[in-house]
C-alpha cells in the first residue's frame, strides 16, 4: 500500500469519527453496520472476529482495511473483539 494512500485513508477515517450519523447498525449477531459515505453506502460486517467491508478498497485492492472499517471500529468498539481490524505492515502478534 502506498504511504500517501494510507494517509488519505486515515484522514477519511478521522472525518468519519466526527460524523456518527453516517453509521447505522443494521444487524446484531453478527454485527452489521451500514456506512453512509459521500460516494455511496457500504456494508461492514463482523465475520469470524474480523471486520469486512464491501467497498472496492477493502475487497478488490486486497488491503483488508478501509475508512469504513476504521469508522465502525471507532463507533462500535465495545461490540468488537480485539484485533477486529488488520493493519497493513503491522508486526504479527507473538
């Protein structure tokens, strides 16, 4: 992942943190959240202990992280297991 892209992703996630109205919980078990983004809605789901998003950045570029997932992690952290988000370049847990 390019460093500038990662900076953009984090900046967008910070904006989402200040806009809780963008996050609509649509499911309980598993946790499902509809994120109302500027360019459309995206579904974030907790599967097997990890957050997954249906946006292009998450699935098709293979990054397994996006601003939608980071926003859900922020707003719903009390409903998530540890390490629900995988950070690129993170050292493996040991």
